[in-house]
């Protein structure tokens, strides 16, 4: 039996490159930004929170060291 190597096809999500999709956070009016990788190997989806978002603000606080 011969092993066949598949050639990856085009990334169907690449068509969404640059799209902003509403939603992604329960606490603010965030959007999800889609960025396709060069060569069609995948996409990156980044959730962009509002400046006033309490969830995002809580993640920006440095961790407190407790004795």
C-alpha cells in the first residue's frame, strides 16, 4: 500500500480576511477581527473589547503577590 500525501487546499476562511464580526464578549460591544495568514495556512481571530469593558479592564490589572 502506498501512502499518499495530501496537498492542502485553499483556506475557506481566508475570504473573511479583514472582516469585523460583532460579538465575542458578554460585557461590551466587542468585535472579532479576522486576519488570514500568508499562504492560506490559517486565520487569527482577535476579540477587540471596548475601552470601558469591565472584563478587559480586569485582565489588564497586574497579579497581586500575597505573602
